C-alpha cells in the first residue's frame, strides 16, 4: 500500500496492518513540532518577533529576558538616594539604560557630555535635590579632596 507523508509529501510503502502515517521518524517528529509550534506560537509584546514560550500552555508575552527588561523599564527610578532617568541612547547609560538625573541636568547646562573624570557634586548633600543651583561640576580628585576635608573637619570638631 502506498501513502503520502503529510510532512514531506514523499510516497512510501506501508502495510494495511501497520497504521503508519509518516515515511520515517524524523518526519513524524518534525510534523509534531510544527503542529505544536503553530498551536502555541506567540508574538513578542516589545519586538513583535514570533516565538514559542518556555511553557506553551501558559503562553508568554516576551521572546527574551532583554525584551522583558525593556517592557519593565520605568521612566524615572530612585536608587541609593539618586534619581535615574531611562535614556538607553545616552552614551554613558548603564546596561539597564539609565543615567543619573543630576548628570543629565549638568550636561544640558554645559551643552556637552561629561568627561569620564568629571563628577557632579550635590552641595547640600541631598542626593535627590537635583536643582541646578545645588549642583556643582568638579573633577573626581577635587570631589574626593572636598569630602576628605569635610570628614577631617567633622573629626576635629569632636575633640574640641
């Protein structure tokens, strides 16, 4: 008895007592995989790429951890007292795409990106106060010297 393979379309010989549907195991597995893929495929909510979720019956929204991370980004977040702005296109952004707000404010004021050795100092020591009048641009060494002097001044006052 001759049959046509539903996967590859080739004709193969089988017997009526054997209910064989495919020409070989590879075609059977490939056909089953295609059926599963077509049934459970999803489109990514961020990049619109078609994908098969890790748990197909539960579905999925994102094709990768990267797209999941992009979708969960917030416009503005606070970390360790500093405000960070989502700006993935900025050359000095973190892997997550954030830049410290006080650095962006200073860059806008001076009209250029900050150099690697430049630091923005909060004069009132309030990390969340990003008003331009509270920010001061200095080199890293100047900044460390300033804080060292303040620390020394504080220790000397305790002994007086």
